[in-house]
C-alpha cells in the first residue's frame, strides 16, 4: 500500500509500505477518511532532521502520518473478542497506545501514560493517510451509523479535542465563552458551545474564519488584528470578562489575551499545541483566582457526547462540522495529491494536499 510521509521543510512523499496484517490483539482498518489536524502542520513544517517539540517520543524511520483515522474493520487478531471489534464494523481510532494497564490507560487516557513511551498513530507509529491501518483493538471507538466517515475523522482528534476542552472547563448554558482562534478546533468549539447553550465570543484575525464562526452560531466575533481583544471582551461582558476562555491558536499573544480576558474565578484552557507563553503569575493568575490548564482529546470518553452535541447542532439547522478534514474543494491553485501521486516518490508540497483522502483512494462519506 501507499502511505503519506512528512519529510520535513514542507515536503511529503507517497511511500510504499507492506499491507499490514493484524497481530494477536490488533485489527486492520480499511481507511475511509483521514483528517489533517493543525498539529500535523508542526511536523510538516519542521526543519529536516529536527524532531518535534511536543513531548512525543520520536520514531526515526519513515512513519505514515494522519492521526484522525476512520474506516471499517477488515481483519481482527486471534485474541480480539467480538465485543471489541468485528469485521465490517465502522470505527474511529483513539490514536494512542500506552501500557494499557496503569490508571491513566485503564481510564481511557492512554496518551497520559507514564509507564512506557506512548505510541501515537500518525506521529511516531503508522497512521491513517494510507489505504490500511493496523492498531490495537482497544483503540477503537465505534462510529455511530448517523455519522459519516468524514465526521468520524474530524471527531477522532480535532473537533473531539474541542469537545474535550468544553467538558474540561465545565461549560454550561449559563456561560459566556471566548474562543481564541477559529481554525478547525476553534470552529468546532464554537459550534459545540452554541449547541450546549453558551454565549460565544469568537476571535480570529481572519475575516473568512470569523464569517464561518458566525455561520456556526457565534454570538459575537472579534478581530484581534484591529481591536484590543481584552477590551472588546470586557465591553461585551459588561466589564466582567468571559466566564471561560480557550486558546486554540498557540499564538503567545492570544494565549495571554485569553488569560487576561477571563473573569475573576474563571477558567482558561490551552488547547493549541506547541509554542510558549509568558505569564506574569501574580497579576494574571493569583490576583484574579484564575484556573488555567490544558487538554487533549478524550475520544474514548465521549463518542456519545459528541453525537448528542452534533445532533443538537443539526437540529438547529447548522451544518455538521468536519473542519479538520483537508479542504476537499481543492481551490487553492495547487496540485492535488492525486496529481502528485502520478509523480510518486517525488517530494511535493503538502499545502497541495487538498483532497488527500480521495487522492489516496480512500473513500469519503460512504457509509
Ligand atoms: Zn490532532
Ligand atoms: Zn499506561
């Protein structure tokens, strides 16, 4: 089979790999959709020969990328119980594998395992941008019939992370939340927070993204490029600031502004990967009793939750959100992977990979 490998400095290659066969506790999935996450861009853009700075153990060999896999089980290992996986089952993959036995692993948080170097499928172990994916059966999350494979891929990391963040900060319908960054994760957070009843202030420096945030239900939009975002949020909350804030952008200014626009006793959550922020602890946190923390996706806890929220969003006639998938419109004036695939083995630019899953021969939206 062919699989996409990021080779550094915005290069990628379609490489040939053996078709996987399941080991005892594994399954093989035929990929139907495979998303591109914002965190993939850090890998894609990294200088050649330089490893990533996200704290994930590194694998030096060529690794197939794509950590938002969704597809159908086509083979199961001899020790896989039918209750865990069966052939023909539609599944998402929670793309981490820890020791499987510690408290974190057994509570569904394999990515927090401290006992072994954590495998991250699509990062330091083969991921979903290929025709097939082999993973342990315990990483599977059933994909409800009413969700498409594309939706499953989006939920598998990007928009699942948005939902995890809203759960972590205990969002309710009483809250005003300010969401910094309206890329795929931020837009998903906007959509979900609205479906959960909150008032949403969406921030981004891109007007098209703000327009999309409006379409997904944002009550207010703010462009930090032309407004002081902290003052704008103060104004929009009658001087109280937001109950809850998220930063999905990883931008140091946005991170600090998110903290500064959180109310006294409020909660701020870091969602975007990588980079840093300078916090002046006393004025920014202590004097205002602000809770600040980070979150990653907890797919194995919340497939039902996302389904409910998406259901509500649909009920309000908002389009289901699959923003973390590669933009399939392919209208960026760049060659597609299908075109690039004809030049297999040559290095080309990932900004070109608009219809990536299709290009790999991965079906899309087929149920
Ligand atoms: Zn991701
Ligand atoms: Zn563990």
